[in-house]
C-alpha cells in the first residue's frame, strides 16, 4: 500500500468512527492510539500497525448485540455466543475490519480479535493493544495507576497484572471466563515468574 493510500485509509476509518461512536468512546480510541504508539517502539512494533489496530479495536463496541451475533454466525465463529456479549465486539471488529476496509494484515486482525480476552500466544502487537486499552489516559479505575507504572517497566508485567484484575472482576460479577483469557493468564504468570518471583508489591508503593 502506498503512503498516500495508507493515510487515506486511516482518515476514512477515523471519519467512520467519529460518525458512529459516542464522543466518549471516540476519545477512548484516540487515547488507545496515542498510548499504543508510545509503547510500540519498546517491543519493536511497527507504528502503523499499532495505529491501525488501536483505531479498529472498538469499531463494533456500540453495535446492538443482534448485529454482533449476526457477524459471528456469518463467520461460523459461534463459540463466542456462549460467553458475555460484552466481549463479542472484539472478534466482530476483526471480521468487519477485513470486510469493510480490506485489511489483510494478520497481526492487526488478530490483535483486534483478541483485544478483550487475550490469548496464550500474545504477539507484541496484541500486548501493546491490550495494555494501551487498559491504561490509556481516559481510564480511571482502581489499580489503573499500578498498571501504568508496571507498563513503564515491563509490558509483560503490566499485562499479567491487567489480566489478573480482569479475571478477579469477572469472578466477582459471576461472569463466565473465555478460555483464551485463562490461557493468557497462565502464559504470562509463567513468563513473569521465570527468574525473579513476581512481586506486585514492588510497584504498589510510591
Ligand atoms: Fe474493546
Ligand atoms: Fe477499548
């Protein structure tokens, strides 16, 4: 893709998002784009891929549940329907991004696909998008500062913290937990425990 065509595509996606998302959600997407681009060089992620994945990740977040399930059914990807509708927008956005914008970059499509659940084999772009989505400047919840500090040190530690908090929250709300979320938790618990034991308390002070 030429640079000009690329800029045009990003502009088209931005225009569509501005027209279809609430003001609040559009600001969130902007925050994720900025944060993803800031984190990317640390793990060798291409800035254009980071921008594209971040722009697209919540493309379908405000769609009605019926439209999301239609997309998933059309793609014979119905396993999602056994879990909370809150996470359907992630795989749906991946399919819609491919259909509507002709995006074929598998790393971008997969990062979008797994942005709400995580997965065992998170690529660097998955990691950047997940952490950026969790800590972007508009986020304000208990623990977000811990995640931000961890992200400054190590994205894997930040992700492990975020996925654990997410699981705890899901358990608290009696929600089901998607299998790839457990796979992500297990993979990153192993990864972050190798060498020094994982000690979150090092990051919760000061
Ligand atoms: Fe999302
Ligand atoms: Fe998001």
